C-alpha cells in the first residue's frame, strides 16, 4: 500500500491552509497513494493558542470536516485529517482531534490526543492544557487496501510519541503520528523516537509534520517520514517547507520481520 506523509507550514488563515492541504492531497492521489495523512493542526497555526477556539467544530459537521470528507471522496483515497479542534466540555477548551475518512467520505475513526505537551525552554514556553482538553481512549481502525489486505492502523498525535505504552495498547500494523514538533525538541528527539516506536512494535510508522517558520513566529522541525518495522527510514522530507514523504508499505515485509523476530509474542509484562 502506497502512502503519503504530508508536510505543511500552516499559517493563520484557514482558507489558505485548506487550499494548501487540498493541493498536497491531490499530489498524493496523483502519485497513486491509497492513504494520505496530514500533520497536526494542518488547518491553523494561530498567533495565539486560543485562536483554535474560533474555528472549533462540533463532533459531526463543520467546514474543516466537510473539506476532509469532500477530499476523500473526490480523490478516492483514505485521508487522515492530521488534527483539528473539536468542541470540548467547556467553552475555554477544544479537543485536539485526528479523524480518519474512507474513500467514500465516511468517518471511520476519531482519536482525541491524550498526552498534552508542556515545555519550558527559556524564551519558548508551551502548555497545551491551557486550551486543550485531553482525550482518554486509544484508537485503532481497520483499513482494507485495494489489494484486499487489511491493515490495523493505530492513531496518535505528536507528544504521544514519548509514551510507548500507548503504542503497545494499539496492536497496530501502521502507527500514525501527525505532529507539530518544536524545532528544539525535534532536532534532538524526533527521528530516534519514531524509529524506536517502529522497532519495538514491529510496525510501520507514518509521521507527517509541520515543518518550517510559521507566520506566528514559531518554527517547527518537519522531517516528515515513513519508517519500516525494522527501523529503516523509507522516506523523509528532509527540507523545510511543504511536500510529501511517499513510501510503499509491504505486508510481506511486515510479516517477515515479525516472524524472524517475534518480540511481540515474547512480552511478559
């Protein structure tokens, strides 16, 4: 199954971000990808964290979700909408939500980011809990590809990457990690964490990311990539700016690695 991890440098205007996402999704379809995954908050990187509140949507419906449905249908591919802000339990918070859509435009899975990022690096401070309400439940879904194989797709978002117990719970063939890693943490930890999650779960990892200098002054690490179950980087967007990391996921390779090194069967704890 051919897949695309989409890299963006989302800005402060929803219209511009949706146009960029449409352009990149169309390129993924042109390259005959069956699954395309957008990065975290592909729809908006606001000037303030509270800007998310203005574009939050109900659990079903809304402009961003309609866009994702229409893109999946028009292109005939599976689309995972990175993340977008959905309504939370109060007016001051949103859920940071990843939605998966089938080629028919059906929403087949919803995952609300569980682990919320807090970081203090001198002049760069972030605390997602001020605006985001955490999710509670790990989520995976089945994706039948065009050849009739079924892939178990595990969902996660950005900071979740630092919590390996989440990925153990997913029992997935493919792990999705749409992200907006800071440049500082990404440079230090992004690739090593992604490769570790692939190796320890004997799974493919698909990690689309925000990557570049945003209008709001924030700089994200990028380096969107796809990694195989042996920890080999199959594709990487190694430069800043929008683009695709495209790779082929091989079910035979997945089965071979799991047979040669059946570590998942050897778990004790």
